């Protein structure tokens, strides 16, 4: 949150006696007698003393230009660290806008209350522009590591120190978005979410005028909902982040890269599986959107989602500690990235830029891997994604859990997985077989490889059933024309995809020839095929997704089939892996 005072509230100043008490002894002819010039300055305001000091004419000119001169004349308690002539270039600041001059230079040298240089000083002073600087020393003193040439000049409304240079203004990361060159696309997107409101509690009320409250001292607070949504306090001076800032070129390239994944149509139709009355039910529901607006909005949000990294996160400490590269970065949205060197350095434009709350890293290309940044692997867990189950006798036990010994056997001794739960679907009768629908959430308009993960039913701790499943999988989705369509996975097509052979046509229906089986002796991940979704669903809201119907070709009147295959289904997950992820892993084995 950024606070900007239009006018500054008057506060009672501290007594001048304390300031006089710390004036250097060498300035006195007698310890009990203050020199005339000290007494004169103590009776004048900060602004009067600044304008009358020949060493501060450049500083006075910039204060006047910023409009802060009146505030230095009010009866309040302020401390000014004023850079003397020759210790800085006034021309470097005079070209700034009035607002920027005030924030970046004038208020960068002014603090509330009286700060005296006496004895041992070790302060972190909070300035009126919300920046903080070290005020330290013992006998001789520095401010932001700049020597103070003359200390403790008393004024009727505060204290004046003469500074041999300027305190270096570092913008925070949020401020820098508007200042850095060639990142207008990023700045304009953040600006859309900026809101400035009056902080009534912090403002000083004036008289009522025509029934409306006026304010003598109005404090305007600027906040940004996008920054909050990213779980990043980019405007906070007490935080520490690394912010990857794409150039306009990098932003445009990523926009063109991501947008095809967010392809929408005006009216998207999906199966209304929660209200099905049978496995052959065809009820649908639909949602209407502004397709182009939806695509553009979600694309831009996807670009910025993982640009910010908290430097205090244990995964990211090495970024600012100059340590060895690790294999993982973690964004403020807690997404992990496996190529930190590429993200941080491969396309860097110059060195990291120091901010008051971290570092900005401007890059000419965003080197994020798609499946880690915007097109994720989808895990449809039947425990959470089961939409409907038939026949009425069939049962779904969502609370089944594996013993820890089995979890360790399946996932390894150091997986960290405990209390692993899965869903066990049972037919509920000797002449029944399950028929159910699994929702596929957050699907994008891209190509996925489909896998079904079966639990090892042959292990006594799981089921003590040595028979495999024999199942068909039928995808129900919305085509580009806005109608429900089916795609039938088949073992023949899946085997051809794996072998690289010529692909047969997808079957018009499912049956014994299209069904898949699993190895009941292990946690078996079975590849069932590949599909390209013509439209996307991610962002449409809960319940608006394609689904998969799972059936079995087992004939309940065929003794051989009943003895060969189990009708109990123990599926841990249906996985949709972006094709580029599988290709990347195959290439980098």
C-alpha cells in the first residue's frame, strides 16, 4: 500500500532546548551562553534557515520547485538532512516532475520528529517518502553512509543537518515498474489493477461544506489488487523480492506463446454429469462468454503469475546470498521452477537492479517451461472428480487409504507421502459392473497425453485380487461448433502412438477390442492415447469441464471374462500431460 499526503498535518514541535543542549562545546564562549547565530536560527523555521544558508541554495531551489517549502514553515517537528552545494548535481533532479521531485529527492531527506546527532547514534530513520536510511556515528556522523558536514542546527520547527552528498533514492519494485525503460506492457497491465482511495482514518478532517466532509490533510492510499493476488507486497518497504520484468519484446513473445492455450468460443457446452440418471444420459449445460476478452485476460494474467519470488523463501535465499545455484525456484504463488539459471540470467538485460525492497531483473525473453508456468499437468483424482456412478448398486469408497509400508513400496522411502487415500469403486452385485464419469478440470486448448494410474490390486494389503481391470475410456468434450462430441480411446491407437507406427482412425465406439488392462502386481501407469482439445475450459468456472466415461466390456454372463478380470476399480488418477512435457522428458533422460 502506498500512502501519499496531499498536505501534511501540523504537529507540536519538540522544545528547542534539547537541540541547543547538544550544540558542540567549541561553538560556545561559555558553556552557559549560546552563540548569537544559534539562538537566531532556533527562532526561525527550517525553511527560513535553509534559504538563508548560502551552502543550501541548490537544495532550497529544488524544495521550492517541489512545493514543499510551505511545509518547512509550519509549526511541526521535522528533521532535514540537506545536501550542500557542490555535493550533488541539482540539474539531475530539476527535470523531474513535481511529484517525482518531491518523492525521490526532497522527502528522501526529510523525516518526522527531531533526530539529534549526539553521542553514539545507530538509527534506522523512516523518511517521509516511506524509505528508510541508516543514521549512525559517534562524534562524526553519517546518513545513508554519506558524511554529515555540520550537525544539529536548531530551528523552531525541527533540526537541520548539512549533508556532503545525497541519500540515494531506491524505488521499490512497484514504483520501478513505472520508471524502467521498455517494460510498458508490464506496467500497463499492473496499472489496470491500481486503485487510489482516501484513507479517512489517517486524514485530518476539515469543516463540512454543503453537507460533505472536507479534509485539511488528505491521505491518499494507492493499492494494487494484482499485487495482492500474486501474494506479493511489491510496494512494501519491509519486504524483499526478486521480480522478473519482461521487456516489451519478451512480453509480446510470451503473449503469442500462451494465447493459443486459451482458445474459447462464445458458448461452451459440457456434459451435465451430476444430473445424469444413467450412463447413457446426454444432459448438457452451457456457459456463454466474451471469447476474445476471456482469452486476452487469462493470457495476460498467466504471463505475470510467476514473475515474483520472495527472497526470504528457503528455495530462493541463494538468489541474493550469492550462493550456489540450486535446482529450484519458488514463486510467490508457490509454483516451482526447475531451470532457475535460464529464468534469471540467460536472457538478462544488464545486471540486477537494486530496489529498496529487493531486485528487479529485466529479461528479453521469459525462459519458463510451459508445464511449470501456464500449461500444467492435470491430475484428475477420482476421489475429488467423480461426477456420477451407475448402476445404483455400485459404490464408491472415497476414504480408502494405503498402509504406510505400501506407500513406501510404491513411491519410495523418501517421498514424504503419508496417509495416501484413493477411491475404490465396487459393482455392488454379482451381475453388475461400474459405469462412471470423471471430470477433467482446468483443461486448456492444447494436446495432452492421457494416462490412467491403477493401484496394485494383487497385493494383499490393497485388495488380494490378482485379476486386472478391463476398461474403456470415452472422452466427452465441446467441439469448435459448440456441440458435445465423443472421442473413444483405444489400445490399438495408443500402441501405435507409442511405437511410432501409422495411426489408425479413432474407433466410432468402444468395446472388447478397444479396452485397456493393467498389471495388478504394481502401481501401473497405462498410456491410453492422445487428444487435442479444440477449445479451452480453464477459467470458465467450476463444473464447466470435459469428462471421461469409464466402462468395462465384461459380459456379466461370460464366466471366463468374470474369472479373468475384476469388476472392482481402483484408479489412483487420470493424468493429462502436455505433449511438450513428455517430449522434453524423453529428450532429457
